[in-house]
C-alpha cells in the first residue's frame, strides 16, 4: 500500500512497486513501513519514531465502536482522522467518548475502559466478517445500547451516536438485507457488481443476492480488473429470513 505521512495524511505509492508474499501479515513492505514510522501499539514499547512522536502529540479521540449487541470495542485515533478510522474498521455504529490533547492521554482512557468485562480492545477480521454475515444491524438498538453502556458502565455522559451504515453503500437497502457468506469463495478473484464496502469487506451483488468478500488477501498484490464481466459465480444456502 506504500508509505503514509502521519501528519499530512497523504499516501505515496511504493517506490519499488513491491508485491508482498501471500503469507505476509503486514500491508506495506519493510521500506514503506520504516518510512511511515507508525506503531499502533506504541505504549507496549519497541521504540517510537520521530514521525510517531510528533503524531502522538496531536489531539486524539477515544471512541466506542459497535459491531453487535455483544461486541462493543473501545479504541483511539487521531482527532484529524475523525470517522475515517471507524469506517476502516467496519464498525456499524459508534460514539465519540472523549477528546484528549495527546495520544498518551487517550491511551490511558482506552486502557481503563477496555479493562471492563465485555468491552473489546480488538476484534479479529474473521470475527467482523462473521458478524456482518450473521447479524442484523438496528441503528436505534445500537444507539440505545451505547448510551446505556456509556452512562451505566463507563460512568460518562454519552454523546450523539453515529450510524456508520450510511457511508458503506449508496443504496441504504443493501445493508438492511441479508449479506451472504459464499459457500464457494474464490482465492483468486472477487466477482460481481460492487454495491458497497464495510471496512475491508466488499459487498458484491450477483443474481439479486449480496455476498461479503474480504479484500485483505488482495492488498499489495497486482490485480487484473475486468469491467462488465462476472468470471466467477458465488453460491450460498437459502437466506435465513428470521435473522433480518
């Protein structure tokens, strides 16, 4: 994905056009990672780059991200990024809990809130995929649960909840219907009409059904784009209407 400037929020393409091995866990080559100088777990040691030191001294926010009634996650991000971090994570709803002067102050709040039973500090991509394809999202229910959690569990004053679903597709009905997990996912291609994207999961429509396809395996690899062609057909069991 190239290098990223933490202060200007600008991304540059990898100078070496480096294609990463299929089993590589990072999204940038070592040279681009060093140029970026970002360590999301800076509080665990391992050194802080000059870029990150300057970045950590800028305003940060503490947020509550909603993925399901049983999956509430607390995290921090730069105030300049706003809702972008929440969209990258694929949260369905969210609430900004606190604004802090630095990343260090925000991290203190994050650690405190994540120590509460039932509150997540991280969620695996596979778990987010499972929730997207198995649970409906009710924005009103999410807002009520977040308000109650912030007031009763965190002992804080809740702020206005944010419904993030409105950003993920131009057609609001896409995320209100069943999103299917393909029975026969392809490890070589993503096929269909792209009708939305939730975090790193593309929503592909084929024959009137929407399928969730993770794009993480395609990051930092060369791709062949075939417009107006469907080279692969997904299949899935009958929709479970009781879930939606």
